[in-house]
């Protein structure tokens, strides 16, 4: 039994370095996500203003002219799908496929936020628990310096993991709302295009 416990201890201690490396990568990804999120936020604000104005006055008679009223060069995902839907306005099957493709594209964009939200606390907890073993050993042997260092690592990994998760959670919530609104607009457009 003693050997099995030692093996588990060595495995868990050996995981500390990979966990810390992954937490650093996750932290870097969270910082990149903040930057791209800000750029996306500015783009979404402009697009939402434009689409609200257009969709409030949209009806069956003027839906065919929507292409001319939309900006030609725009990187917004929803505008790209609106233009594709207007190109395939006579095919209900194409419209449904484009709606499904939009769901997949939006889920793909949300994937990094979800990964941060889930992996941050997991890796943070692992980074907290792994150094606790050596810290307790240091405490029992009177090595306060070793215990203090391991406790410092434990707290630092927790903070980094929770910070990354918080960034993922906030960006994921806001992006989900954006994509939900875009999906409502696309469904409204599809209904107008297929209306008899």
C-alpha cells in the first residue's frame, strides 16, 4: 500500500509543471480574447445599429432590396449570412442550411470562451492541490521556507485559473447574447423570404 501511495504522489507531483504551463497558456489566451473581444464589440455595435434600423422597417415588399442597403465590405458574421440568404432567397432548403451554418459558426466563436470557463477552474484547482502535499511535508519536517513556497504556488495557480475562467465566462455570456439576436434577425429574414 505504501508503494501505491508513493506512485500516486510522484504522478501528482510530476503533473505540477504541465499544469503551470497550461495555466500560463490559458492566461495568455484570456488576454488575447480580451483584445479580440473589444474589436468585436465595436464591430457589433455598428452592425446592431444598422440592422435595427433596417429590420424595423423590413417587410415582404422591401426585403428584396436589402442587399443594396447593406455595406458591401464588412467582416460581420451576421451580415455575411444575410447576404448569402438574399442570394438564395428562392430556396427554403438553402435558407435552412445557412441558418444551421450560422449556428455552427457562432458556436465555433464561443468555443474559446467556453474552454476558458471550464478549464480555468480545473487547472487552478489542480495547481492548488498538487503543491499542498509538499507544503504539508515541509510543515511536518519544520521546513517553513519550503511550505511557504508551495503555498505561494498553490495560491498563484488558483488566481490565474479563476481569472482566465472569469474572462471566458464574461465574454461567452455577451457573445451568446449577440448571436441570439443575430439568429432572431436571420430567422425573421428567412421567414420573410419564404412567406407566400
